[in-house]
C-alpha cells in the first residue's frame, strides 16, 4: 500500500476547522435529551428535539384521580421541535430581556403571557400530522369518493380510514376559511424598500406556520411586509383565531374580509 502525504496550507486548515465546527453544531442540534434514554438514535436530519413527560390520569383504589408518568422505564419522551417552540422561545427570551431593563429602571415586573394556548398548539400539530398522513396515503380524494359512491362496499378498513382523513381535512379547511389575515394597503414600493407587498390569506398563513415551520416574521418577509410589532400582532391574532376555529370555537363562517 502506497502512503501519500497531503500538504495543507493555513487557509485549508482554517476551512477544515470551520467545517468541523459546522458538523459539530449540526450534531448538537440533533442530539436527544439524556432524560429520554440511549435507545433514541441521534439523527441530525430530524432536527432539534424537545423533551416532555408523558402522563395519564388514573383512578386510585380510593376513587381519586392521580397523574402518573407513563414513560418507558420512567423516562421522558421527545418530539421534534416546530415553529411554535421557536416562536415561544424567542418570545420568552425577549420578555426576560425586557424584565432586566424594567428592573434596572426600577419598574414593577410583569408576568409572561404565552403566545398561543395549549389547545391552539395542539390543533396546529394535529393539523400538520393529518396533512402528512393524507399526503402519504398515495390516494386521491376523487378516486376514494368514486369507490365509495360506486357501491359494493369495497375498499376495506384502510380506504375507509383514508376517506375519513380526507373528510376531516376538508372540514378543517372550511373552518380555517379563505379570508385575509393581512390586507395590502396602498403604498408605494419605494417606501417599502422597493419590495411589493402581497396579501396574506388565512389558509396560507396556517399552512406556512403549521406545515412549513415558518415563524410569523418569516411569513411577513415572504410577502414583502416589514417586521413591525403591529403587523406581528395582527398576524398572530389571525392565526390564533383560525386555530380556535379548527378546535370548534367561534364556529362561524370565516369572513371574506380581513380576519380579526
């Protein structure tokens, strides 16, 4: 076997070190929390993981109800972090920085208010899982409807389950509505950095956040809007209202105008 010597310049060494640091950061982001045990493999392509404690309510011998940890061997579970985790983390970081400034100014502290309720986050994640399940089924809704309307009772349990998923997805789309989350005001492109603004529809807002893992800032940027506080608040209000409708709250037809 012939041995070869490779001479690397200082610039090449720096590039190798930068590449090693980049790979190390990717591996850190893909690490699984130690509380979840060693059985879950590290997978950088999966993305950052969030630890949580699985629990369920059980009845005691005395008739009471207690919360019991149900993780394997008492361990915690993990899930892939999404846009809601990132937005909540950024909001909490900004709140802590504001509290430091408030304390230095001698002002009273303020309690932190979460961006989204647990129900809204659950509705968003259920919607994302449903869309992924429907997309992975490999079946068109029109062909399913034809098989069901054709009679014969064919299809089996799998087709029936897929058909129910299609029906549920259509119902959620109706609840989301086709209204505007952010309308375009008449403004010259020169006053907006030369970027032309586009209207943001509620359905597109929900899909970009829930399916595309995009933050509200990124949604605004994609549509040519500046990252201003009022725009973020209006967009978050529209998203929260859509998530509430997906849960069945405020179950009215989405307005054709701006969603409030």
